[in-house]
């Protein structure tokens, strides 16, 4: 089984601190880098906890990829 996590290179500018404080002070749109860091940390922890059971948790950056669309010809 795989759980694929998509994050962003902007995670480098994020900061979570304590989780309770992070969630309590949430304002939509104001914490994009921090949410991307939280995604990456979640993937790391999920792999640590479930890796021995065969679960793979690959992560990656979803943007800035060359994609071929059928309508591009």
C-alpha cells in the first residue's frame, strides 16, 4: 500500500512550533509554507510508524513538473 504525499518546496519557509498552537492560530491562506511543512512531517512520521508493515509513503513536490496533456498535441 502507498500513501502519496504532495507538498511544495515552500516547506523550507514554514514553521510549525507546537501543534496545538499552530492549529489554534490557523487563518486561511496565511500559513501556506507551514502547511506544506506539516504535510512533509506527516509523511515522514507515517513512514516511520507504518513502514515495517509494508506501507510506503513517498512524498514529492507537485508543481514545476513537465506534464504532457493530450490537448497539447
